[in-house]
């Protein structure tokens, strides 16, 4: 994996509904990124190269399976390619802002091959829950040999 995306950064939507992509992510992701609906009511942002890998995996799944069709529709129809302007800002499409409940404060969280985009309030609530349960989650992952 060429670029490991990690870290947590908080930014503000400006009056034109743009938000600055953290500099460390801009450097790793390039001038065009793909943003789509994610799980847990956040958005996922991918570099173009990482998105191509995800899209190919989704396309390789059988369309006979109802869950596959539904998840492909969820991820692929919700996706939009967005440009990073000269000031490092992106414009998140309105339908994605509504889906993720984005308001004024936005959190970008690096999750290895993609970045999650959260409403700051929702992120802080979610993060508090996972921090309380981290030991239990680690034990479950260890029991299946993941750690």
C-alpha cells in the first residue's frame, strides 16, 4: 500500500459549503478524489487509484445476490468524483451532506486506504462508544485470529 491514511483532523465548512481537506491527505490522495456514502452514516473518500480497486471488487460480485445488488447501489450510486481546488478545499455534494448529517464542523479520519468524513458531533459520540469498547473489540478480533 503506497499511502497509509491515518490521523484525525477537524475542519469547518465555509460559507460556500466547501471544506479544506487536511494537507496530509491532499498529498496522499491527489487532485481528484471519490467521495461516497459510507457505513455508520459517514462518508468515505478515496484516491482515484484506491477507488478503482474498491469499484472493481464490487463489480466482481454476483448480481444474482440481493445483498450484493443493494450494497453496490448504496456505494456506487452515492459516489461522486470531486476536485481539490488550489486552496485544498473540496465541495461535498448536497445528497452526501444530508446522508452524513454534516453541519458546520467536519472531522476527517484516516482509515488506512480511505478517509472517513463525519459530522464532528456524530464523530465524537461514535468515538466515545468505540473507546469504551476497544478492549472487547480487540478480544473478539483476537479470538478469530485477526490480532
